[in-house]
């Protein structure tokens, strides 16, 4: 079999395997061996239903498969480390946590997060009014290594931040840019649903590092940037630094990386109905992390190909009017950032979504430009132990010292 025919053959067999999945009958996994003869490495295609795995689970399973293969190659019996906290036990923990007073105390904050003053994206119709026959459209765009490298390394370190801080700063600024001329009286608030790994070990003794299951959490975050100078942001000016610090502090203020929102909305009968009635942000965002380039080894992830299946279940409704799924990939030329944009066809015309994607990449490039400034970066309130100190205080100290803190 020619190497260039393998990706499409793999996709075809994966689609057939997916049709054999039957959650109602307990059929959650399919494995297909693509034999390429005695002198060429074959390929194992694994398909597992999302009900029983998430992104972290795949990494656990891949490491286990490598360990099993190595043991069998040595003629030994595979021995795997145990999952210290079983998924069934964790489900009971979450159900109990949803009713605890400390968790219910978050309800007002989540209500405030979802208040309706954040201007919409300007779609043709709201998410809850999307027609049942609406279809999901998608495209993927890639940021080149010369931008991705400093974006994911230098830029976060300037504010003692994370990759998510940087990516969401760019997205929030892009939305404000995109809304110019389309949303009247824009107050500069951007509401986004963030997807996280959901493995927040919120009870003593929990250890989810080896547990396979679907832990994913989704929670809304409001970035109140106010009326920003979008043109200054596009040029990498001080507006970028101000936005980056605000986004970082907003995310740090979310308790337990947002796991409480899902508990209170879905597992608490007192808080759930009100939170559900407040709706869902139009934009959903998920950064999947960094993925290494495939290695030339007996057991390694297939290099150089994306085997995502693009024929989703027609009966599956969209969770958001627009969704962004991003990931960084290590290649021979360096890091690249790829983002797949998916949207409901009757909510936004394609050119509007592409304009938003272009604006996001433009703002991410502006972040890299800003990172080159001598006055870029500095501390934010969550970096210091002094209670009550504000960003304005820190900026004032930096000004008196003549440098960034």
C-alpha cells in the first residue's frame, strides 16, 4: 500500500468503526488493524466513544499502550499503574459537591457572569432560536511558526501567565474589533464559554491522573475590557498589555477553573433552573494543548495526518453558534497553531466568521509585537501576596521605579 493512500484508508475504516459503536449496548470501543505486510509497520486505528474518554484520557491510553507493547516485546506480562480515583467514585463526589454550601455560594457570581449586558456577536439569530435544520460549517486556519513560537512561549511569560491567557486576550480583542460598526453602544464586554479538562481535584485524597473518562467542564467567562483602542491593539500598543493583564486576572478569579458552574447548573435543583434560563454564550473556546510530532518508533502517534471525522451526527445540536478549537503542533519547522472554526450556517454568513478568524490571528500577531516592547509585561495582583493591591497600584510602583515590575 502506498504511503499517500494510508490516510484516506484510515479515515474510511474509522467511519465504518464509528457506525459500529452502540452506547446503548455497551459498545464503546472499536479497534481496526491496518496490516501493511511483513516488512512495513501497520497501523492501529482506535475509536472510543466520547462518553468514556476525553483528551487527557487519550494521553493516558497512549502511554499505557506503549507500556504494554514494550512489556510484550520483552516477553513479559504488562503491568499498569492503577487508577487511584475511579470514575464512578468521582461521579458521586461531584453530586455531593454540587450541594455543599461553599459551592452554592458561587451561584451569584455565575449569575453575574451571564448577565445580558455583553453585546452579542451580531448573528442573524440567537443560539436558542437556531433552526433544527441548521448545519455546522467549518474551516481550519494555521498560524505560522514565526508567530506561534513567541506567542506560546515569550508572551505568556511576560505576565507570568499561560497560553490560554494569551489566546483569549487575542480573541476578546478580535471580537471587539469585529463588532465595530455592527453592535451599537458596545460596552466592551466579551462573553465566552471555556472548555477545560475538568480534572480539578477538589476533595482531599482525589487523584485523577490515571483515571479514564469524560471529565470535560464548560463554564462562562466575561472579559470586561471596556472601550478599548482597537487600532492601538492591532499595532501591538499598550492596549494589548492592558487587555492581557485583565484577561489573566479574570481567569485567575474563577474558582477551581470553573468546575462549579457545571455542578450548579446540572446537578443542583435549586440553582440549576435559573442558570439554565440565562442561556449560553455564543462563542465556545477550547485550547487542546501542544502535540508533538509523530516519532519513528514501534508505537507512536501517526505523524503528519489529521484523522478527525468530518461527518458528525446530523442529530447532534451545536452547543454554541460559533466554536473555536485550537491546538499547537510541533513540526520540523517549529510550532504552529491550528484553529478549527465551526458555526451554524443560519446564524452567521461564512465571510463574517472568516473575518473574525482573521481578526483573531491579527490580534495574536499584535500580542507578539507587543511582547517586543521594552515596557511589555509586569506583575498583576494575583502575583503578589498583598491583599487589596490593584493593577493601578502595581503600574504606579512600576512608573516610580522606571521599569516594569
